[in-house]
C-alpha cells in the first residue's frame, strides 16, 4: 500500500465534516445470522447447562475434551504455567501487574455518612460485587495484558471471586495467559469461549458459577452475546474496532508517528488511525515514513488495509482547531505529541485515554503504564469511561430518619405524593408526622 491511499483532509474544505464523519462511521450491529446463532447458543446453555456448554466448545473450538469437568483448570495448572514461562516474561508480567494495581488503588471509594441537625442520617454504602466474569481471547493469540487489566481492578475493588473464561481452540493452551491469571489472582478458570462462555457466566451452569458482571473483549459473537445478556448481568461495554488519534505539532520524529499509527492499524482491518497536524509538510513526511516502514511489518497487509480503508491525515489551522476535531471524534486513544500537552489539556473534553508528550507512546498504556486499557470506542468516550475499580463496586443509598426528621420530611413527601395521585405514599409519610 502506498500512503497516497490514505485519505487526506483539510479543515478548509467546505465538506470537511461530512467527509470525516463518513470515515468515522462504524456499524457495530450484528447481522441476523450472527444474532440467530447467538440466540440459539444462549438458550441452549441456559436450558441444558454444562451439556450444551461442552457440545458447543467441542464444535466451535475443536477440543478433545469429552466431559464438562475437563473444561476447568485447577490452581496447579496455573502455577505450572507461571513456572514454565521465560524469566523475562515473568518479570514483565509482575512489573505490569504492580503498576496497574498501584494506579487502580487510587480509584477506591469509601462509604460515607453524615448527620443532619434533627438527627437524620444520610449516606452511601460502597459494596464490591461478589463475583465477576472475565472473558479473555485465547488459542494461539496471547493476551496476558487483557487478564491483568480486567482482573486487577476487580481485585482492588474487593471482589470475592473472579471467574476467567478463555477458549483453547484445537487444545491450544497459552501459558502466558495462564501465568497472568495466576499473578492477578484469578480464582477459577474455564477453557471455554464464544457465546457459550458468555451464556455460562450470565446464567450459571452446574459447573460455572453465575456472575454479577462480564468484562473483557471478544469477537462479534462474544460482543453480541454480551449485549443480549445485559440486564441479566452487567457488562463493561460493547467495544468497536480499536482507534488512535495522534495530534502533532510537526516536531516529533515522523517515524515515531507512523509507528504509533501502525500500532492500532495492526489490530485488524477495521481499526482506525488518524493523524491531525498544523503542518502539511509534516503530514508528507509521515506519509513517506509509512511507505518506508510498512513493508518491514509482519502484519503489513492488515495495517495497509486498515490505513487505506479508515485511516486519515488531517491538516488544521491551529492546535485549538485540532482539539475541536478530537472532541468531535471522541477517540479511544489520543496522543498529544506536542511541545506543551498540559496547556492543551483543558480543551480536550472527550477521549478514553490521553497520552501526553512526544515520548508517551500509546503502546505503553496497552501494557504497563498503569491506567486501564479497556476504553470506550466509536465515539462513546463522549459519555463513558475506562474500565476501573468503580465498575466492580455498587453504591447503596443510606437513609435513617429521626422522629423529628421523619415528621418534617413527611410533610414534604405528603404534598408531593398527593400531587402525583399516590395516596398510599402520602399516608405512609403522614403516619410519621407529629401531631
């Protein structure tokens, strides 16, 4: 692919925003065939439990396991993986886990109460969820970072039990993923994937405990299943393709910027990489870097397709205009590769994660910087946030009225209840009013 295949836009174009929105458009809705398959799987696992779970796992993942209990890995198997991986990988996992834990410990919230003058007590009780399900893609692909990013915030939140599901197609078990599970403190692991794994976590089976929330990425079948069981359990989000927006003043090494764009484009053909700069000549230099570096990449075909289909280089008149465009896009990952990122930060309203300065590659956030890499995509950063400790905690309101407080509140409640035509509400409050 030549970089000339990447769309070039300029904010001076009369049709700039329509052209940009066309490139941003992403339809995450599953087609009817996917929905039909997912509905069948969900119903089967809900009604037939482990029997259906094993059948679908054998069919879709081609495993040799012939009994449901064989789908469960014990703690000893995780420990074996921990001891088998190279020392360098073990140290990297431990270092990343330590940084992720330390960051998320700052997100913890405490219960609180206060007492009003009449003795009425109001407050909020913070309670961790009891059981969490984590979906981790498996097989030949290894995503230990997914394990750490989804499990550790739950552990910091105080979740009692974390259940991990990971498919093992063709009996391919990945030691790096299991080692990450051991380090993160996963309590139970099942070698199942797809919609059947989501169904087992949502409804529970004889073997797989029902969870309170399901988090973690997956293919279209997993995403559709999570969407369909929402309400039975909580979910983290429905994630679209990965995205990066690099905002650059033209003074960063163009090779660095090209590789930052590649880092998202290599995820899959639908990933989106966008570069915004005030310097048109710099956009040309990045294009040259793309042409030169792309052939050296093992996933060059995927990167090239992603950049040609959804990539865009945008020239703007100022950094403030660049910030406006970034807010319009609301990217999953935003790199502020500029001289003074702190100065521009107040103008940034919508982004999943903000990587500040020339040295802060998005890839660092994917693995070990500390903040969570589970981020809102497809513009949903306008109203949602990264996965965190708060996603694994519930808040309960506390109300304890004194006699005087109940009497005064009762007068207000009575008026409002009668106004709504709810006489029982009014009477209930009025009984507590002092005569």
